[in-house]
């Protein structure tokens, strides 16, 4: 079974870039447009890992991390936050909320892959 | 994969790249004069292709990425979509220089100006007007990791990693972090369990284990810190370098007290040893005293062991220091030894005829020395096949990872020795074949599982001697070759006509034709149709052959048969009419007589009864169309190749001869049945018989008469 | 390649095949040897006389007479092997050419060389670089590189094999 990764971002191009890279490495990818959409998909699909943006409508990244960590079945789900360098404080906030790690935008496919390998194997 | 093997691979890559780059330069300069020469264009493309492929394999990602851009341009040229312009050759020459710089930079001999790299890439892209995104955005700036990997920078670190209990609540899996460390080099991980509470208090959602890790790596301490970047602030982490004070040669300092005392004559060594034997090890004493946990002793022992090994390695490297010798000098040496062997044969012959005692004894002495010299000279050239195996392991590992497949490489016959040049020239073909097996042969795990095969695919690389040749097999248990697909493709490419009727062997042979490649996609793995045709060319150049066997659904086997192209072999001299031939002694089983009566008894069939076994034979006089009077009695030299016994009928056997192999030259390359020539004691030339090929030729030409009984 | 041949005087080695005089650009000639023994290589065309030992190297010897449709070269006291360096398949190769006798080294000005007539030469005209004329004697200047092309040999080999 290929592992399933959900990319959560309101920017379609970022989602596509992430999806393209991950599929190329043999992962299955589910896309969600915001935190709310992500929670809905999490309820209906099997997902092994989440890569989420921070600033999104409806439910933002921090909110998503908190919500996921609150679910007993997803307590140990690896979650990577996509941040920009100016969001150092967000990084700490995300960490406090229970994110596994982060990746700084803009990133290259191999950087993404090394982060994914680090937390998902 | 140890750091050593990787280093060896990297060295090999650098050497290979240097050669390719100088070739490339010449080709480019030629190309300027003849911009439409397809052969030159192909040469440039292949040089880039090889540098890219090998570069990626050994972690020179910057070089691989950069080279990819140039390769892309020449791929377009090859397809006729881009013309060779002055601008293109200029850019490519600059690119070539830049690759050179990148390689030098990896040895710390130069620094790479990324602006130059960028500029070349951008200019190339403008030139080829990339708009469809085939050339991915260039990422180049990864030189720092390549630059830091130098053997001398290898260091050993002690890492203590103690996560806080709540580590798991961030979705972190510490095992993955440890695996990442394992990939950095030689690594010893000891899990410490003394903090795990008794079962009734144990909470599986908290992390109570902590780890001691000893890692020897060429990467720096920052790379180790990066491993733990996501758990920063969630664990206790200490990283210390522990091999700073290891000397390159401190064997004196490494002596134990008892040994030093013994050397000074203060005590006898065996007395010390017997005293020590009765004593417990320090670790055991400490554990017994309850002062230290067993896990910690284990960690300390591992540390001690690893440091010792590193020290040994360093000493070995210092003492087994080798020198690099240009191969032409080695060739010259082999030539000279060859001449010496020839002259020595004459000396011995003369001594025997002369019968003078002093001369005879000198001749014998010279003979002994010559043979010793011959053996050590040949020994210099021989390398075990195994020296290249590690590089293939790495190749398979990395490729399967990239492709999302599970594949192991099994190897066999690592100690099979082959001439250095042969091994070198085999490297490219083997890489191509193994790549094909991994990329096209072995299926994805799910597909395999559905087909009732183990998820893990196997590529088996084996080497072994078979008579006078070396057989190298690359087997995979993948999907096998698809005959129909090959045929369709060959027809589509215009390589064969629509209605061609081909045997299975001929169909598989199609994949070795230039311009045939079953890979449609452009990946860094399978390449762009540089493949089996090049493999075949390389193997042909070694006077070898490739045989392909395949069963759909069960896998494919590529068998490379190569002559043992030693420069000197033991041969058997035989006379046929006025000509003298050499039969390699390694395939000779025995010699028996053949009388006219024997031949009549078998009704002129070319078969002889040797102690109840029927052995087919080839009459060299007939086969080589040599006219001479019939003989009453001839001799059969019985040979065995591939478990097949075939006799060669000669006038008589002269005797054994140290045969210095000389090439017959390009003009006689295609002569079947003769593998080379040698110069005899009297200065005349004798031909060396290529026994397997002779047998094949005769089997093919007259299948019923010669071998059938 | 000798495009320069039309500009500067060039030295030529002249030799005889039967009664005809031939010439070779001296730059192509390495040395001239006495013809002693040659080892036949089976299953090769007849004009390939075999191989000889040239100071430790094995060098093929061709019978130019056979190659040019004349009779087999018989061994006499004057028979020589002219060792030449030819371009073969883009690489240079050393081989020996049998000649009935070697004459001399001469110098020919470009104007002393004429285009070979395209008919009546008995010899394939692409083997001929030109006709040299000296003291009322004509000689055929050979283009030795053209004589041993890969195609030539491949063709000859087929012939040799079917004959064997």
C-alpha cells in the first residue's frame, strides 16, 4: 500500500507542486483547499500524513493541527507546516499546537522529500 | 553501505568524469568543424549522459542536475530539433569546464561560482527555447554538501538523544531519525531502556527509551543537528566529536600497560596474560557492583569498538598506501614481460640443444624468474569482480528508492578475477543492464504481490569462470521481456519490416539495436535510449557476447561471456601441416591418438570413441582448408567448454608454450575461431585458437555432421 | 589527408608489381622489410597473405598483386614487405604490402602528377591518387587509405568465408 499524504493549501499551484513531487516519489496524494475541507477528508479517507499551509480561509493551519491532535485516532499523525520565513512566531505556535515539523516556503522538491522522509520514512 | 565503498565509488566517478570530459572537449572541437556529424553528436550526448547518471549515483547532485541541462540540449540536437551552432558548442565547452570545476570543488581544489552555472543553464534554456517545461527549473545551489565529503573530513561523533516523554504527541517517530543517522555513515545505535518504568506504570503513549549513537561520517556536525531539527526543544541532545585525538599511527601509545612492562623486561608477558585471564572485565565488575547499567556498558563498548576500527582503517590506509600508475606504463610492462617470456623460451631451447651444464643452470634460473615476474605482473592487472559490486548495490538501492520499488541485489562470485581493463570497460554495460532490470524488469511491490510473487524483487549479479571465459549474469525475477511490445516497437521504429518472422533470440536481439529503447519517459533512471546498443558495442569491443533469456512473468537473464583477456596464457602448441597453432591449455582435457582405422570404424563420421565416450571432433585441416598429404596417425586434442567435449584433430602435439597474446589487429577482428596470435621462439607467428567460437561456428555451419552422432 | 599534395613537392617510394611501377607517399611508409615467412590466417580472403612478426607486433600482410587482380606474388630475392600506416575505420593501422621489388625514393612536383584517366586503368580508379610522370616513365600513385576500407574488407571476408 502506498502511503497517503494530504496537502492542505488554498493555493492550487502549491498543492499541485506538492502533489506532483509526492506522486513522483510513489506516495498517494489527497488535496484539500483549507482546514475545514481537510477535516472532512480526514473523516472519510485513510491518511498517513498532512502537509498544511498556515494562512487559509475557514480553518487555518494552527487550527487544523489542534483539531487533528484532539482526535484520539490521529494523535500521532505526522503533520508538517508550510511557513514563510517571516512567520517565526507561527512556527513556535504550531509546535505548541503539536505539529511534527515545518518546511519553509519557497522550497524545492528535494527539500520537501527530505522532510517527508524524515517524518514518514 | 559503508563510507568506504561510497568513497571508492566517488573516486571512480571522478576519474571516469575526467576522462569523459577530455574526450568531450575533443568531440566538441571536432563538432565545431563538422556540425552535422551524428557520430560526434552522439558522443557528446553519451558523455553527458554518463556523467549525469554516475554523478547522481554518487551524490554529485549538483553535477547531475547541471549536466542534465546540457544533455537535454543535445538530445534535441540528436532528434534534429536543434542545430549545432557556434553558440551551442561554446556554451557546452563552458559547461564542460564548469563540470570540471565542480569536480575539483568536491575535492576542495576549487570553488564553484554559482553565477556561472546559472548563466550557462539560462543561456542553454534560451537557446533551446524551453517552454514546455521538459527541463525542470534548475536547482543548482547544492554544492556545499558535495564539497564537504572528503575522506579526511570523516569524523566520529557520540550522540546522546533523550526525547521528552511527550515526543509522540507531535507525530514524531524517533526511529526515523535514527535511520537518518544510519544513512550518514558507520553507525552504532544502542537503545537505553533503564528509564522504562515497570509494566503497571508503563504508558505506551510516552517515550521512555533514549539512545546512545556512535556515528562515523563525512558530514559535519550541522548535518547531524539537522536530523534533530524538528525535535529541537523536545529532547536532550548532545553531540560530541570523540575521535579528535586519535593519531594516525599511535601503536606505541595503544599498548596496554602489561605489554609495556613486558617489553621493558619488568615482567614476562605470559605471566601478565595468565593473571589477566583470571580477572573480570572492568565492565562486568561495574555492572556487578550496580554502579552502571548494562546498556551504558554496551554503549561504551560500541564506542570503543568503533573508534578502534576507525583507527585501524586509518592505519591501513596509511600503510597500504598505493600509488597510481598510468595504465600505459602497465601495458608497457606487460609488453616487456611478454618479450622476455619469448626470449626466455629461446634461451631454454638453446640451452637444451647446447647441453652445456652452466648454461642450462642459468637458463633454468632465468626461466624461474621470468615466470615469477610474469605472475606478479599479471597479478597487478587482475582485480576481483567484487570491487565493483558495491557500486551496483548502491545503484540498485537508490534506483529502487526513487522508483518506489523494493529490490535487493544479490551477488555471487565476487572473487572472480578479471583483467583490470576488462573490469573497467564492463562497468558501463553492467550499469545499463542493471538499470534496465530495476527500471523495466522488476515490477512495483503491489503488482508483484498481485502476481503471487514476493514484494521484494531480486536482481542477481554473478560472475564465474567457464573454461577460458568469464560469464557474468544479471538475472531478475521481474516481468520478463514482452516479445510483442518489442516487435511492435521495432516495427514502429522501422528497425524491422511488418512481416518479419523472428525467432525468440532474434526478437530479444532487437533491443540491442541502435535507436531502440523501450522506455518512453525521460527519467534520470532509464535515460533516453542510450542503452543496450551501447552495451553491445562495449561488450563486442571486449570480444565478448551477450545472450538474453527471458520468460514472461518470471524475469530476464542477461549473460555476458567475456574472454579471459590475459596478456599471457598457458598454451598447447600443435602442428597442422606447415602451420602451428596454440590451443589455450585451460580448455584442454587430454590428447588421444586417431588412426585411419579408427576413422574407418566410425564410417568417416567425425566422432571418436574415447574410452567408451563418443566425442565429436573438428579436423583443423578441413576446417581451415589446409591442403597436405594424409597421415596414418593423427592426434585429437580433447577440449571441454560449457560441459561440452569437442576434439580438435591435429597432426601432432608439440608441447606446452607460454603464450604471449598479441592482437591480430582491427583487420582480423571478425575472424571466427582465432582469438589472437603469439610469437614463437624462432620469431614466427602462431595463431591462437578460439575454441568456443570454433565449436559454435562448426555447430552452426554443419549441425548434423559434426556434432550429431 | 594529403590535400597538400597539389601544392608542395612530395616524396614517393616507387615499387614494382609485375612489370608495373607504383608509388606511395613516403609519409605513409614506415619501413621496408625483406620478405621471410608469413603465417596464414584461415578463413580470410586470398589477398590477405597472413601475419608477420614486426619486432614483437603482429602485422597483417596483403598481396597487392592479388588485390589488383594480378597473379599471386611469388617469393624471390627481391620480394619486399613495405610497412605502411593506413587509416582504417578512423584509426591508423600498420600493415605490410608485398611488392615484387622496391625501386627508389623520388620527388614529384605537383605539376608532374596528372589525374588518372577514368577508363582503361585495369584498377579501381578510387585506389589511384594520380599518375606520376618522370623521365618518360609513368607510375601509378596509390591512395593506400582507400584500398583498405572497412566495406572492402567486410565484402572480402564474406567472399573468403563462402570460399572456405
